[in-house]
């Protein structure tokens, strides 16, 4: 109890004013109005351009790679790891790879730097945030803003003795998952104990095909929530106590038999909240943090929160795991069903004092082929070996009792594996075993331990690649290959050194797929790896195959927009020679000061980029580079200048959007909004001149910082250059995305709407493309027929839910809405009169 | 059975991975061989320094005993993370030393010239003089581990050890050369 007493002694420890943070972050306590408030370290979204953190890679320290590996492959695998954190739709934070830097990197704004360092033996990588000590943010929800986060990878990436190439090569699962994990630390995430990518290597059950688990998603979304996140998930809160007194830093996990698990650590007052629970049925359990093992300076290497005096707290670990409400086994636990938006409170857990855990840190492996073990244990229910082997602290094959949480699979036997220290766990599958992670509960000698996502069930064996051959359907300059093997489908992701190809067609029996390969430099030799949605990879069955690209000239680019100004949107026109630009091309600057909003490949050799320059950007000269697939084309050195302009200079903020629906694709002929810094609501319309692709646009309204104009009808769909001269000050050129014209309502009578611009005059239009909205109620047309003078007549029946009275009516085609007209909805007998 | 034995060997290799940061398990003998210095000493001071983009806590160690490396009375070691001015850099797993406490350090100096603890915290043993003999403690005392050579479950050989036993082992591995 000595340690426990210490929590109580922490200054203000029990006076925690704000709601407990879910997950577990880098927490510091700050005092506000006499009470301690938990403040996590996180990026300040208000200090970022477009909520985006630039990530640069410094290759200065890199010394050795695995044989056959190269820096192009390495950088593209890192790009994929970086982009993994962009796949969480409920998180506002975005990361943008910004190229390679050299020397000491200085970014005026928040950034992440990935470096290769002189790490001592036994240390392969580390990462973490750098945060300002003083809190900022809302009084009740303060945080310590992250400034420059760091990932340090080992400068020597050759395999360690006894390990294969895939253990260290950039194409391998360990390198990728290590990068995702360390980047997670730089964003403000600490370790978790749910076997997600932010778990320590011992229990981590993430795979390259499915790197993020529910706990990772809840963690990053809780720190950087997108609007609506809290309403889309549930939360559980309560308090953990022993003998009625609070338990600090206990791990509380909501565990669904379907494989989902989301966790939180209790605060010093024992309170906890698990945020981010997808709708499902959960068991709730609490367990102590395991003891620090070799290589850990604290339990699970979690940095304990510091109190207001900078003193770190310690976890109370002397208690036995417990399921809600008061069960020692999950089968006696009370399931909790959570729905979206539900916030359930009062799930208190009283635990019993017990010695610190002696059974913990279990790792499982399986053998899907003859290429050795894979982790986590993955079992195909359609055949193959039906066992995993496990090893963990305190686990003994002769004494352990093991059970699967939930149905779908059952333990058939437990025994020693191959005369080793490993425990073999045999399984039987239920009639409908399902797929996904499954949890195991281990019991032995009065100890119990639950390992979330202990193994993975899959319907099929891993994908297999047997051959790669050029396909006969080779189209123009695009390289298309037929990949032969097994369990390949249109859902298979084929990675060429970290860049996904495009699957064009697939056989029905899974024996081949045809893939368009990403662009690559001349004679480049790329590894080819297939990954399936069930989380498995072709690397489970053997080493990767290689594809050697044909000889071709090296691409170069030039920038036709040599100057941008700080704190404004801008555009770049990039002309390439021997390039293969696509809409997925990326422009990088190696500065941390420019974020690319979007690119348009006008042709394989012409690229338009919409960019945002940080208001903190200094006067500087940059050398943009364009990444297309695995190819990288550089411009002349210092071909782009960033200048700090006077305050009165007109600047553009944000994207140009449609007045009709806020979309960044604005229909020709409709109203668009552009944000211009020096415009006031008193500014006269004729003080602002706008052209779009050199065609004058009519300014129809102004407000402070905002101009509304008509997009010229004659513009075709695609990117268009917008020039604004505001009160005599020319703003930087920007790009808008012009869409096809929106319908224009000519008249409404009875149940008919006559519109122009719906389609080519006289053309038939499928009713499924068109919608008539009245008072927000969508109506599918009964009939659409061409009318006179290029019009179309839309017939529909007014829904009974439309209220009587004056209502707004719009017509949309393919999601492009018309301007609204007001109609008078009278009654169901005579519903509409304009 | 042949396949199984091969698989078992592979497993053992995999078991060498340790928790994040991202670590590789080192045995005591590994650390004796791979270190450039092995010293016993007391933490005299700790100050933050910035090397490139990384903040380190530079600890000065007053050496009381040396088994390996050039004879000096103090050693400067660099621990990743620390507070410098208004900013704090944190790396999960980086050890925190206590000023005035005594430790045995397995150290490594790379090409950068900065001396660091092997394996982040693996090469750090705290000395406990409360027993009849000085005992070395490491984070995961009494934990069960897998011996990478035999595949057997063992107690970490370095976790509970007297200073005399440690000294004897170091000298044995180094062949008696200081």
C-alpha cells in the first residue's frame, strides 16, 4: 500500500476537474482555478496550415540498408507509414510528407522530422513529441502544443545476426509497423495494451495490411476529433477503486468478442473514460499495468503523468484483473451494448488487492506456410495448421488454462511446442467462425491475463504471388502486368516498394490480377508484395518477387510560378520533361512551410498544384520536387521563392467553394466564394476584379474577407486559374475546380419543373441521376423528357412529408444542385404553385 | 519434426524483439561485448543539451569502478529526451536517472561521439546497498524471459545480481582485460 499512499500525497491529485481523457496521452497536470487539470501534449490545429503537419525525412545519418534495398523504396515506405495516420476519417489531423532535408532542420511551424541516428546496440528506433511547457487551449481543456516531433531510426538498417532480410528491409512488416508506431508517438499517442499498433512490440497484433486498430483510431480521434466524432461513437466512464480508494493508472479495456478493443488509463482519482467505442457489445475489464520488462524504464514504457511540480506518478499494480460488474471471468461478466452517441456513466470497478502481475506480455505466432513464423498468430479456417504458439512472461504450457473470448473458435488443446519453451494452442472452429482478431484469456496459478487480438482468424490463406509478366493489354506509356498466384482479387492491394498499383481486372478463381504499376525510375527494381483485406500479406509465404522497370530518361521539372507569398493560398504550374504526372502526384518542398491542397495532372508533363503557404514562412528559396509513383523529378535548385509581403497585400485564404453546397467543385455558371484578406463589407463591387482562366467573372457580393462571384458559364470542367485584384492589390493566383454547369430552373408548375443545363439539348437523362428537393425532402423524378429550347421537363410527385407553405425547391444532377427557387406548397390536391 | 525445429529456431529469433521504443533484447554477455565502456558510478549532474533536432539529458557520472574503456574519472552520457527552455521532448522508454544515485552503466560511443546507454535502458542497473551485498537491479526484476540460445524460460540473468557476480562475469567475458 505504500505506493498507493503516494498517489494520495500528490498535490491536487484528487482534484481533477476535467473529464478523463480516453486512451492514454502524454499527460501533464496544470492548475486552473485551484484544481489540477489533465493536459495532453498535442498539435495545435490552429497553428497548422489546413490542419496538416509537414513531415520531412533527413537521410544524412543513414549509413547501411539491407542488400537490395534503396532509399527510394525506404522513402516510399515511410510515405505510406505517414499516410496511414491520414486514413482515420474521424481525426482532423493530417500529415503531409514534405520531402528530404539535409543538415539541421528548422521549421517555423510545427513539424515532424524522421532521422537516422547513431543508436546504440539494442535500440532500433524511438519517437516522441516535443511540446511547449506552458499550456494553451480552452480553460477547461488545456493542452501542451507540440512543436517539433522526432522519429529516430537506426542508421544501420541491415538485418541483425540470425534474422532474415524481411526483418529490416523497408518492404518488411517490422520496418513499416515500427515507423507507424513511432510516428504515432510524435502525434501524442503513448503505448496501449490492446495489441494495436501503439502497443509495444511484444503484443502488437497490427499488420501492414491492417495497421490501425479501433484503439488507435479512438486514440487519434480523441486527441484531434472531427466534428461529429463524439456523436458517432459511444463512451463508458466510471471509477476504479481498491477498498474504496482510487486506483491510478489502471488499464480499463472495453472488449468486444468481434475483435474490437478500446482502452483508457485511470487518472489519479481513479476515474476513467473510454471514448471512441464503435456500436457493439462489450465486456469491460480492468487490469494492472504489467511490470516493466527488460528494455522498459516503466510499466509498458508508459511515461506517467507529471503533477504540477513536475513529479511523475506511478501506477498501482497490486490488484487482480476484474470484469464488470465484479467477475473474474468474462463468461460471468455483464455485456454492455453501446450505440453511437451514447455516453454511459457509473461503470465503477472495485478491484481486489493482489500481488503484481506474474503472467503477462504474451506473444503468439503461427505458420501459414513453410517460410517460418508470422506474428500475430493467424489461422485460416479453410485449412492449414490450426494452432498458434505462445510465449510470455510466466506462461507455462503445463499449467496454463486458455480460453477464447466469445465464440467462433474454441481451444482444442494446450501443450508444449516442439520441446521448447513455447506453448502450442490448438483450435477448433465453430460452424460460422467469422474473420478478424480474437482475444485469449490465460489463467495459471491464480493469475489471469487477457490478451486482446491474440490471434487472427481468416477465411483464406495469405495471398501468394508466383509470377509477374507484362500483360498484353499494355496501354500507351502505362506499364500493366499480370500477377499470377493464388487468392488474388480486385480487393488485393499490390505494393511496389510501398506504392500501390491499380488493379484493373481479376480472375474469378483468384489465380491472377492485372495491375497498372506506378511510375518508377529507369531500370528500377521494385519489390512486389500483395496484401489482402483480411490483414495477410504475400510475405507470409515467402520473400517478395521483384519487378525491373524498363530503361527511360530521368524526368525533370520546371516551375512556371516562381513566387509565392506567406500566409496565402497560391498555385504552381509545373512543366515536366519525361515525367508521368497523375492526379496522385505529390509536390514536396523540404521546408515544412507549404502544404499542397490538391494537384491536377493536366497531362503527363503538366501539373497544377494548389498550395497554402504558412503565415510563418520566412523569405526563402525552395526547390520543389514532384513525386509520381516511385519516380521523383526535381526542379532547378531554388526555383521557387517565398516572399513576406506587406500586410496590405491581398491574400487568399482557403479553397474556393460553391455557394450552393460548399463543395470545392463549383459548377460553371454558379456562384463561388473566395476569401480575400483586404475586403471589407463596405468595399464596392467594382473595386474587385476577378478573372477565371482569363475570362472576366461578375462579382455579385462582398462581405468582410469574402467575395462572391459568378463562375463563367463557358468554362469546361477541371482546374481553372483565378486572378483577383482587390482594391488595386493583386492577390496571388490560385486554382479553383470547375464542375459541369448546374441545372437552371426556368419554371415550376404543378408537378413539373422545367430546367436548362441539365444535359445536352435533346439528350435523354436517366432519372437516377436527378433529384428534386423541396424543403429538404428529396424526390426521385417520375419522368424526364427533353423540352423546347434546350430545356428538360422533370415530372415528379410531391412527398406527403413536405409541409405546406413557401418552400425552397432545387434540382440537382449528379450531385450538382441548382439555385433554389421558392414555391408555394398548397395542398396534396394542388400541391405546387410558383 | 524437422520443420518444427526450424520454426522453433525462428521463433526464438523473433522473441529477441522488445517493447518500444523499438528494441532488440541484449543478454548480459551481449552488453559486455558490444559496449565501449562499462563503469560503476554516481550521477553528479544532469543538464539538457540539443544535438541536431534532439534534446538529450546529458548526465555526468563520477566513476567509481571501470571494467571497460579508457580510464577517466567522469563520463558524460546522453539520454534521449529532456527539457530545454520552454520545451520538453519525451521518448517513451528513455530512462530517468536520479541525481546522487549509483548505477552500473553499459555504455556505447558511436561515430557521433555521444556516449549512450546500450539498448536505451537495458544497459542500466541500479545499485541497492540495503542488502548485505550490493545488489544490481534493473527495471524488470524477476521477469521471465526466453534464453535465445536454449529456448528455455529463464529469469533475466542481469535483473537480480550482486555487484560481485556482475564484476566476475564481466571480467570472465572480457578475458580479464580491463
